[in-house]
C-alpha cells in the first residue's frame, strides 16, 4: 500500500506530506484493524501500544464505574484521534477507559515507537495532536459541567431535542450516554410521554414537542 495513494493521507491530512523516510516507516509498520459493531477495541487496564487511525466506522470511548454505570466520553470518527490513546502513548500508561465499536470499524494501528517519532520529527502531526488536546479538553469540561451541575431530566430533554424527530436507541443506550441507569431514564421518559413531549416505542422514541423539551432542558 502506498501511503500517498491510499485513503489514509486524505482522511488524516497531517500524514499527507511526510518525509520519504517517515512515509516508508509508516507504510511498513501500520497494521490493519477490523472490529465488528459492539466489539471492544481497547479496554481499561490494558496496555496501550498503538494509535488507531479510524478509516471507517466509529469508536465510542466511555468510562465505567465499579457499580457498572457507564458514561460516554466522546466518539472517534474517521479523521479523528483518540485523546485517551494519545495520552496513554505519551505517558506510557495503561488505558483508563474503554473503546467499543459503535459500528463496523476499519482502522490502521500506528505503533507507539512510530507515533513518538512522528511527534518529534513531523510538525504537522505534532500540531494535530496538540490541537486535539485543546478540542477534546473543551468537550470533556463541558461534559463534567453537564454531569455535575445539570439535573438528569434537563440533560435528557436536551439530548432528545437534539436528536429528534425519531431516535433509534434503547433506554439502556441512553443511560450509558448520560452516565445514568436505565431505571431512572425509563422513569423520566415515561414522564415526558405523559406530558406529550415524546412517544415511546420499542427501542424507538418519537419527539413530539421539541420546543417543550428545550424548555425542560433550560430549566423551564
């Protein structure tokens, strides 16, 4: 596979103008990764040895507590880098979170030694990594603010309003997204249905009143 002739350089522009030596190293050392929807790509406590470069599909990165509750931190889509993996590679530490394929994933694994070389020797790649930290840190701070300072009914209403008019998801899926438990989410959804804000179906939610949901999300 030629790096410049592949989708890799198009999806990850920071790799488009590598010096010839580094380009050959990348071509020779990257390894294909394939994961079916629902498969674990990396898990908390496991050794972090390579950076996944997602070409197709999406990886959900989440943090799971000992009691089984889980909260989604962010998703990794084609052209994006996983900040948890980057942090672990830079610090030579184990994964603190779990990555699960949200859909069938096709990716390439960039080994740690080569990742560190690209950071040191290729400024566009280094800039992309540090820009990632700035973007993801802002998103994670917003998530902390949501969890710490907004009531779950407000967060759920905002989540529903942003994803209507039809949402294909189970109550368990939504609970994981919001860092809650299914029973509480189901109770709130039933309240929203009683208020004619949504209509509940099996693993499907129809948003009937997006403006009403937005008012709830704003504390009204």
